[in-house]
C-alpha cells in the first residue's frame, strides 16, 4: 500500500497536467492579417476567440460589467468601439487575455489586425456592405 505522501506525489502532478491540457484556452494566431478589417467580419470573431468568454454578455469570471466587447456600441454600457483604446492596449501590453501571462496571448497577426482596424478608423462594417441597393447607407 502506498503512503499518503507518495500517492499525492504521484497522482497530483498527473492530474494537474491533464487539467492544464483539458483547459487550454489558447487559440492559434490569425493565418493572415486582413488589410481592412471591420468589427463584424474580423474583430468580433477575434474577440469571440480571445475575450468574450469573460467580456461578453453577461460578464463572467470576475470581468467588469461596465462594458461589453460582444457588441460594437451599446445603449446601456460602452461597447467594443467605445472601449477600443483600452482593450487594444491591454492586448498589446500582454495584460489580456489572462493566458498572455504564460505565453498564450494574442499573436502578432492578431495584433496587426487590430492595428489595421485602428488605422482604418475602427469601421463596424465594410462600406460596400453598408450601402443599400439605392446607393445610400
């Protein structure tokens, strides 16, 4: 019969390794950088992969309820457009997502996509998609 200390030393590392593998939140970096990303086509899916587990609606895991990243703009609380500078800075400095602390953050293509979105003025949708059949938005 194994002593209690020996059992803990043998099984605890195995359980910990299995738990870490099963709970990986890591997402692969974007395969390509969209030259002119929009919120609906590019940024929102990116946020779904990296941020919305906590910063969607409702906020979970202790995330603040004072903003939402699952919408471009919201009536009650600020949306992704309103929080753009703050969440992009948090991604770029490695503060978010939390996995960034151990090297599981946003890759260079994801960061470049956010930079392109900023350069283009943070569009919500593509201009050709915003123009109706009559030529007006």
